[in-house]
């Protein structure tokens, strides 16, 4: 398959997915965009009651079924309250690095389908006014959204239809550089979703099928811990494709595919992890095997639901996770190739 020739399609897919806000709990539009991309390739899809998008790919051999997943839900914010001077206090969805959000533009979605813009700021935003502007904590108690409307108090904001529980979505700021880097928020995990969709296109163009029937799930509640709990009962194993970690005490870089041996939920299936390591090694992929002590995945949700399914986790190395993230096309391609080898297309 022409992995090198898939770069443009991957980039277009990333931009398409990133262009639609889909913080966890507010993912319908993001799922619709992914559904549109997959159905254009000719694959059947359906949605679960919770909103996961499921793509079924028939295999060359019958009798076995495997699963793959990536998640479409992202980090975000929700309106917690309105201040007396008309700013929005918020609560976090997932665990965004809040200091990295200072100064970011955002959109506020109301329950009656109105959309307003704003900026996420410290409550001491001006160095000329507030002596604690450089030192005030950047956390939920000390940050707020300034709305781009003429509002002076809580009543003015409520007149716009904004209420507690409305979603606040901030810009991903997606950029591909000439040096091959992808810089964006939400590479975790729309980058992996784009990898799987691109691989589906490669398989369709080459006329190849996986060895066994594959159920690919694009989940929508991973960031809050229960996205993978509703996958099909007949899956014998699940390969989670999520971001690989880069940083302290880890060997992965942005150029590698990361194979996770253990995260905070415990070790992944020994046989699957060993098989993935051997595939990467035998086919000359640039890979790393690491431990993620502050990480969990859709596999953990699957296991907590009581499912008797083997699982493993791989993904491109991503720097500055949950902040202003970055990976490289080398890491993307190493990951895509390892997923392909796992599926065993001819």
C-alpha cells in the first residue's frame, strides 16, 4: 500500500476533523464529520446509543473478530456560573493544561443553538491594573471567559441565552509545517482517528481486507473514562490507537510509534504487546516500548465493564499532551504501518 502517497489525504482528514468542535459530551457534529468521511470511502457505519461511530470491515477469514479504536472526543470547558460583571466561570472537561489556555479564543454553544465567541483569560488579565497578574494561579477559580458581546452583568449574559452547562470550545490551531510536524490541540486523539480513516482509504484503494473481521470504533467519552465500555461482545482483542507519551523517563519521540506495556490501569495483554513489538522490529519501524503512569485508555473502560477481551495500546509520540501538542509525520506513518501489520492486509 502507498503509505507515502497518503500524506495529503491524512492532512486533509486531520483538518476536517479538527474543524468541528467535539468536546466530550458534545460530540454529535464531530461524529457526523467522521461518518461523512468514512461513508465516502464506501464502508458501512452505525452509531451506538452513547454516540460512538462503529465501522465494520469484513475480513478474508471468518470465525474471529478484532477491534480497533480511537477517540473523537476532546478536552473542553463547560459554563459553571456567570459573574456579577458578566464573565463566565467554567469547569473542565477532561484535564486540559489550563495555563496553556490563557488568551485562547473560544466559542460558547447555547442550548437553543446560538453560538458566541469569547476569550479565556486570567481574572487578573492586565499587567497595568493587577499587581498579581504575573503570579495569580491559572486554574478554574482564577480564570474566566470574556464574552464578545456588550454585557455588563449577569442579567445581560442570561439575556443572550447563556446558562450553566453550556459548552465552551477553544481553537485547535492546527498547522502542518514544511518540516513534517503536526502542531495542534487535540492530536489526542483526532490524530489517531485520522490515521485509522486514512488506513481505511489505503485498504480500499489497494483492494485488500484485514485477515479477520475488524470493528473500528471512534469513541466519544474517552476523556472522561467510559468511551470504550460499549464495544461488541464478540471481539477477541482490541487495539487502542491513542497518543504516545513523550517526556520524563520515556524513550518515545514524536518520530516513533509508541507501544505501551503498562499504564495506570495495569499491564496490557502480554501476547499482544509482544506481537506488536515483533511486528515493529521485523518490519524496520521506529518504535518505543514505554510505561505510562499517568494515563488511561478506552481499554481500561472495556475491562472495567467486565469484558473478556485482550487489549493493547499504540500511538504516535505526542509532545506536550493536553496542551499545545505536536507530533511528526514519521510517528504518524510508523503508527499507520503498525496498525496495518496488526490487521495483516495482503
